[in-house]
C-alpha cells in the first residue's frame, strides 16, 4: 500500500471513532432538550435558580455578603440605637415610678409637718425599726395594694426614691417654695428684719432671720425665713451672713425699714454694732430692741401691746381701720429656737445645716407649705438634676 493510502485510511478511522463518541452525547442532549420543552425537571429548575440567585442569599449565614447586609439593616434601625433603648420606657413603668415618688413626697412632708426625725441609726432590711421615713412608707403600703406593689423591696434599685439624698432633695424643694412664696408676698416693698442668735445641741452658733412686712391687704405679717450657722458672732460675720441670705432671694438691703435684735452689745451697738452697719447702707433701717426679751410669756407681750394701742386710740393718736393697730407677737425668733431644739436633739445632733433650715421653715410655715400641689413638687424634683421623668 502506498504511503498516501495509508495516511487517508488513518484519518478515516479517526473520523469514525469521533462520530461514535459524539453520537451518544448528541442523543443525550436531544433527550434532555425534548424533556425540558415538555416537562422541565426539578433538578434543572434548582440549578437555574441557584445560577440566577444573588450570591448573598445563599444558605450560608456566615458568608461575608450576608453579614454586610445584616449590619446595614441594623444600622438603619434607629429605634435600636443604644441611646434610644436607654430612654425607652413603657407607660406602666412611668406610672409606677411616679406613684413611688408621690408616696415618698407625702411621707417626707408629713414628717416635716410633725417635726419628726426622718432616719434611724440602723436602716438595714433586718432592722426592726428602719427609721420614720421607711416605716411610714411601709405603713402607707398596708392600706394600698397598688402602692405596696411598687415601693421598697418591690421597687427597682435605681429608682426606689428612699435614699437620704432623695429625702433631702424633696424637703429642700418644699422649703425653697416656701421662701419664694414669702418673697412674692413682699415683692419690692419695704420690710423689717428680726435676728437672734443662740446655740444648738452640739453648741454651734446659729442665727435665725425673721422677715416682718405688711401684705397687700394691710395686715402685718411675720415669717420665719432662714437659720444660718456662723463660725463666730462678730459683727462683720453676722452682717455678711444676713446679706448673703437676703441677696440669694433678691431682697435688697435698701428696702429694709427696721431692725430688731436682742440686747447684746454686738447687735445694738450704736457705733460698731450690727444695727450701725446696716444704718450706714440704709438710713431708714431703724433699730428697735426686741420686746420679746423683756417679757416672760407671749401673753404678757400681747397684753402690753393691746394696752398701748387702746391708749393711743383713745387719745386719737392713731386711726382705726381694717388691718391697722394689730397686736403682733415679735417672739417669732424665740419660737424658732424652740423648734430647733425640737428638731436637733441629743440623738439627732448631726443634722446638716441646710437640712435643719429646711425642716424648720416647713414646720413653722406649714400653712404655706401645705398649699403646694403634688404635681408641682414632682416636676421640680425631675428638673433638679435633669432627671428623666421615670
């Protein structure tokens, strides 16, 4: 056989083998194509869906794409931000917290009106007497199941409203409102000051400040205003403390029209006494000796005043009209120290000065303190330190 024939025979054999190999594939392809046209198989549908589907939607939850999509959804959910979650509280929690605070305010005001001590030396859970404030809350809860469900052990630790700091803040709000009410009654009108000095139970120097004024109806009023601790009783120290209290409540020295002190030389000294220092700044701040020190009782003082007024009316020295010629006791300073001895006893001798002053004014001026509504006190309590209304 020639060489050319041998080569042609080789290529013919190869073509036959290739056709034999391609034939079954072609047949299988034809079968699959015909089946897909009439009845597409489930396997082919799954394969096509997996090809067209977004890679991030695969069942693998740890795929980078799925993690990124999840983080993006969380980022767009503003209600789940940590600051929103902290501020978010249910209406039920708000109602319970306000009821809890209302109970604490009522108990604090009642104790102040009765000049009772707030705390005890041992207030743990196993104590038989946890102090008047805690015990009064427990007593109140026995008559009201709704209160019992939210106070003391049933209250959250961050909002129980029974700590000593909360007690002082509640009392300070009431006392500040009393002082503001007295200041509003005085306004920009003239007033007198009555000051007396004494020592409390721990032998610390205290001065009481009483304001005397004529109200809008023409009646003379005496109102206890403040008690201040002084490091000494020198004239300059006393003056600075009195001026600090008056300026704190926008009461100006130039509106003073009278001074009343006891007979101590540092008070009544004509040249170097306290009354002389005020006269230098206000020429009309006349000094009058406190008549309460000359009488043994308030009844004797009122009798002497009444007899003097009757004689002046009989001689036509003064006129008679509504609000005039009233018999007024000027023993308010002495009463203030009696209240201080009632509050700051031998067992309660570590009371802070501000807490003592707040207790005294709420007790002495309880008629004014009883006019404040619960909502007003609660609103001021929330705004004291920018608390959330919770």
